[in-house]
């Protein structure tokens, strides 16, 4: 996945969310990215944004743990 860092948009988020911005949804890549980041299924949201230069947007919240156990990834 190609990434782009952006400054925070407002106040700090409590919950980490992954937004699928593709107009028709991209469930295969969305699920793969969600699992790769160690996020819960409920963290994935579909938010179609036609014309967006990005397919996904990750909002890193205070609950994000970058040290999850990759052996426990859902496959």
C-alpha cells in the first residue's frame, strides 16, 4: 500500500478506525489491511468518497497497539 501522512484533523481520536473510501467498496483489500494493522473487525468502516486520491484512510486513535501478535492475525 502506498501511504501518505497527513497532519491530525482536529482533536485526538480515542478509537482507531480504518475507512474504505472506494465508491464500490474494496472488501478484499480492506480486510487484508485491517488484519495487517491488527485492528478489530468493528474498526473497519465504509465511507465512499468519489474523487478521493486515497482508497483508505487510517485514523490512529489512543487505543492503537502497534505491538500486536501477528501470529493471532485472522486469516
